[in-house]
């Protein structure tokens, strides 16, 4: 697990070297990126189209990874949405090992405001009234779909100089401002280098696209370009891709359709642009 480092905030300080950030081209491909692997014993990325059953996405949504990176860098909750806007950021997500899920039942207090909530205090008009779950009421059972031993490689580039400098500094030293987690705060995660050399920053290089290309990462918005292969299956998940602050909260402004497989997918590029990051072939979004 990354050592917690609170000595340096996201704003640059004397001990953090300022570095030139990468530039993201019109096709969404950066010239450089930061790469690392994140692992945990458990993971859960709740699907936004499910309410009663707590099903999980197979890969972390782009918005979730953005929040994870902001936590490592030490950026406040609503302070990083524009850093990961479509035109100034790029991200690739790769499964490190085949995924396995289990269903875990849990008991919890109900939160329906008209049924299972108690209140105390004043009238709520001129004096404060506090509502809270009634701890004497019957518990409700909910089933969570959990990922077992999830591991992902993340390749990321942002044009924000301050954010990129701080993130690079922390990844190189194995530190984090807030503890990273795999979806839920209970599922603490740890960060590893993407290669044995411990290198964090990589050049992004083009690959030959005259024939089909074997892509290691999940394929964003390119399902129609996947070439069918015998014995190779993949799932397609629509996940939140971008967010913005709105009325004191936040809202999703865009989605990404990811094709996810346990192994490489053959791609005949058209709208997508496969590239090589240290010999690892990915497609950025």
C-alpha cells in the first residue's frame, strides 16, 4: 500500500519538481504518459443503472480513475473535473489478469425518509431537527457483486502542469495524499510500477496500422472495429466518462463504451488510434 504523504499538497511546493506536461493531439493521443498498476484484494464499481442489486462494472469507469488520481495527488473533491476534460486528458485502462466476481450479502439500515428514519431535536422550522436511520428497526439485506483480486494498468496524460507534476512526483516515490481504494473506501488498494525497471513516464509511440493490431487495453468507443477471433470473447460496458460540477454537486456529461476482454483484442483501426506505451499497445480515451 502507498505510504500516506501529507507533507506536500497538490499545489507545487519546493520539494516537487515542475515538469512539462504532455500534449494531447486532436485524435486523443498524448505524446507522453504516466503508467502504473493498481491492485486490491476486493473491488466494487457500482453500476449506475442498478439500484436494488449492487452490480459492479468490470473495469473502473473513467470518472472513477480520475477521482483515484486526484486522491493520490491530493486534490479536493470538485477540483479535478476540468483536468480530465476530453480535450486535455487521455486515459487507457488494461486488465492485468482475468476477472472473477462473487456475490456478498450484507445487512444495513434502511434510509427511506418516510419509513425507516427517526428524528430528534426541534421542529425543523426555527430550530434544528436531525434525521437518522432508526437503529432499532429491522435490517435490510443487500447483495453486493464484488471483484476478486482486481488489478489494472492505468496509462494517463493530462495537460495541467501542476497536476501532472504532483502525480508524477507521488508515483515515482510510491506515496499518496489520500489512501487509494478500489471503488469503495473499505477496499484499500496499492500502487505498483508498470514495469520491473520502476519507470513511471513513457513516450507514446505509433504502431503499424496497415493490418489488424492486437490491443492489450480495453477498447473505448471502437466496438465495431474489433475483429472476431475464435475462442476470444469480450464484454461491452457503457461507463461514465466525464463529469462537471453542478448545483453544489456533480453530474455526468459523457459516457464511454468499453470493450473488455481477458486478453488482447484484434482491432482494425478506423476511428480509434492504437499506440505503444513501453511495448504495451493501448487505445486512449
